[in-house]
């Protein structure tokens, strides 16, 4: 019996051992993001070990420990065992620190003066037979950023023999905006529940919070707004401040400040006051006391984000006061603590305007110069609402005495949610490189945002996060790239979207050129493909009401006309497009004169903005020689064809990607192709019902009659 039992146990152990060998230790599900640190090929690893043999880094503060631990973790994963501590004579070493934290770095007398608090230097050095790399900065946070950059160089197999680089951020406040609610729902979130488990805080600090902080620090993000701009006043009560303080304790070692969205009517809702009038002394005192309380919980609290008098949110206009009066009241409370106010310019009045695109400009430009020094006016990249393509917001450059903070959307509310592959780097780049001409040629939006054009003392960029509780963080593998690209462009708004995409691909998937080249080409075409199958030639706001899922260009009858697609495209038997020329709403008049002339002239407006600025006849002749109608239909079909080509490209890359992630991306591309066809067919069917024109030769009719597309309903689409 004993021998038989022993043989059975031995057999079971052999089976178990074989299963352990066959089954991967951790599936590639995307959780590691771009910080995978997988072993490099042996020859490359050996070459790097000759330059990065040991690590000499202080660990006396939480930030120093975070930098040291990240470097050791990264080099161990990429190269194998790496010593943390003094290296033997002649062994290459990575020296990390500041002149204050490292006598060895102090003795080098490196030129650090102009790097600021967050910048860093990475340099190859040779000292008395002991070579290696130095990562030096003026602050511990600067060394942390430098460590992540060094690891990025190794991950992407860049040469280090002559490395000598200096970097510092061009923008001060680089912030994610989480539209997360206290019940863990996420407005316009497509990656599961909120990352913040409010019920378990502050007692349980999920390890994912640390991974979130690491990921943000690795791309230079230094702030996070924890809660939705459509704020719940309870976020400012002691119960939730204690929870926010616990999250701040996780973020702090990674150089990340916590911010909160504030509900303007909080003095009434949680303070028991009869009013929230910003000029009322009792209201001012309440906010001062509340801000003092916040800083007792979170000493390095960043400040408040406010959405006011927009989409039904309370604000100073409820009391006949201006946006400046409301922002300044909060700014005065925050100023003693070095806190800031981020006051959103996404506003529109209760009365429907002839052109909603003009409203933010009309409300804010008269207030230029009246905001406190610690107020940033946060402006969306375009004048409507994160559409697949918009011309840059005319506020950029129009308020020279007020610092403007760019707001991009990373979550893809209008770009296919999580399943559509749409790399947004080119869209961000298009906006940032746009020339406002407010001080002549070269007055780019990037120069407005980074403060260099109008000498702004305070600068910022915000991104509406695409992060949730899903294992892959963002709902799909390629949506991670938009988080990554936002961080890199917030650090340097003139960085190159293609270079950023290549960097992300190398760290996230593979360094093999046979993978990188086709995958990069696919990414760089993807945004334009989505524009074509959703809103070509300057169309906008064609999605379904409320949920924003899928096409509904026929939608009308909302409480407000400017919530409906028909308000924006204005299609009829005569043509299509919103006339914003001088003869129409004159929205072109909000731009500098050279752009107003270009955009306002049907002969010179770029075709990508044609229907944004003009109502155009269906038979208008386009640059291609085709009529507008034919061009519109062909653009819709081209978008679908591009997605089909992306599917083919991805299918051919299976050998370079782990099966789990390859399978997921392939499935999502199939969904994208189906939904791109839906967008094309529904929009073509509707616009053809108005134009009454035949389809161009070779273009297939929609698969169903218009009534079918109009009958579709999606009461449980995510993100509402």
C-alpha cells in the first residue's frame, strides 16, 4: 500500500511539474503596460551589463527608494542580476542622485542649474577606470524621471556608449482627470469600474494604486484628479478626504500630487449655508476653512478642478457673478497653500446659442486678465466636445493675460470606446502644432500652452483618463498608447507622435523591426481612418444621443437643439455643413485674421474642416475633381477599407506577439470593422435620403434600409 501510494504521489508530482512547465507563470494580459522589463536577448543584455553593472543610489527618502527600486527592478528584469550598492573597482556602475544626496555626484560638478525641479541629466562617464552612467538632477523627483528614461533607453535597445542628454518638462502641471464617481461608475469610462475602491479605502491600499503611480511617473505625469468634474459634494467631506489622503500617500513617492473636483454648491449641500454666492463673505469663509481642512489631510494637495455653469452644474452665474469671481474665490482660499484652481471653459448657457462653438470664447475672452495668478482656465482642444476632428479652440491665443490649460480626452467617448483602434497621438499633435497666428506665424497652440508665447507663469495640460479596473487598465491593449502619448506630449508638447508610438510599441510588444514597422504604420493611420468612417470632411457630433455609441445623424428633438446631430450637420436637399463663415455664425471671426480669411473662404479652407465652417452644395467640386456627395461617400468607404487593412496587418504579426494579446486585438479589430461598416452604411443611407443623389460608381449600397439603422437602441451602452 505504501509503495503504491508513493508511486501515485510521484506520478502526481510529475504531472504537476509538467503542467507548471507548460503553463506560463503570468499571462501577457497587458497589466504590465509599457513597464514589462522582459529579458533582452543575451548578446544585447551582455553589452548593457558592461555599462550598467551595479547601482549606486541613495534610499533615504520615499522618492529615492522608489527611484532605486525601479532601477534595480528594471535592470534585473532586462539584464539579469544587478547589484544594488557599491561596485567593485573597474565595474561599470549607474550612479543616481542629486548633489545633496550623493557626494560622488556632487564631486562631478554637473551642469544642473537650468533643469528645474523635475529635469534630469543622463551621461556616460569614465572615472579612474570605473565607467558607467550617471543619472543626476536637482531633486529626488528629477532623478526618478531620469531613471525611467534610462530604463526606456534600455527597453528600446538604444546605445548608451555616448549618451549625454538633458531633459526637463515644458509644462508644469501634467494631470490626469478621472471622471470617476463615488459609486465606482466612470462617466465615459470603457475599462470597467473606477480604479478607486472607495469602500475599502483608507484601510486597503490596492497594489494597483502603486502600479498606477509608477506608470504615470514613467511618462512624466505629476498630478491626478481623483473624481468626476460632475462632482459630488461628499468628495469634500472628512470621510472622503481621509480616503483621498490614503491615495495621496501612494502617489507621493512618485512625484504625483492629488487634486479633487469641487462642486460649486458644496457650501449649501454639505455646509448648511443658504447660498454659494462667491461674493458672500460667509461662503468665502466656508471655502477657506474647507481648503485648510483639505491641507491638514493632504499637505501637498494640488488644488481644485471646477466645472461650473455647464450641463446643469451649479456655478457663479447662478448668482449673477462671472466665472472669474467664482474661480478667484477658490484661488484665494488655495493661494496660502500653493494650490491652484483649474476652471473649465467647457460652458454653454441655458439659452441655446445660434452656434454653440462660439460660447466659451464669448464668455471667457472678456474676462482676460481678471483671474488670480493661481488660476488655470482649462480649455478643450476644440470648441465643441472632443469630436474625432475639430479645429483648435479659438480661445488658444485669445487670452494673453490668462494661462490656458489644454484638456485632451484620452478615453475614446467619440472614437469607438475601447474596441476601436485609434491612436490619438496624431490628433494631439495636430492641435498642438496648429498655428494661431495671434503673434504672427509660429504662434502655435503648444507655445500658448507651455507659456512661452505669452509668458505665462503657470502652465498645465490635462487628459481625461481611460483607466479603470480592467486588468489591461484601459479596456484594450492599444488604448494604453493614448495614455502613454498624452504623458509624453504633456512633458514636451512638440514631441513627435510617430516617435512616441514607436517607443510604446517597442516597450509594450517587441523591438523586432519586422513587427515595429508595420505596427507603427497601422497606428499612424488609425485616427484618420476613424475620422473617415465617422465624421469625414469636417462633420461632427453624429453619434447617438446620450450614450454616444454608434451613428445617429438623424437624431433630433432633444430638450436642447445643440444636443442633436441635426444641429451640427444641417444637411438638406441643398447641401450639408454648418455655415460659420462671416455670412453665417461668424465663428471664423474668433480666430486671428489670417486664419479667419483662410477658414472663411470656401476656396481656401482645408477640406478636413470644410463642413465645420461651411454649408456646401452637394455638387460642389472637391480637390479630387469629385462632387462633395461622391467625395463624402468615398471617404466613408475608405475608413472601412483602412480598418480591413489594419486587420490584415495585425494577422500577419502573430509571430511577434503573445497569443493572449494578439487574440484580443484581433477580436477588437473585427468588432471595429463591423462597426465602421455600420457607421458608413447608416450615415450614407441618411444623407442619401436628403441629397437624393446616386452612389458613386463602385460604391455598394447600405446593407439595410435607413429605417433599420434608425430603429436600433442601446439603453445599456457603457460609460453613461
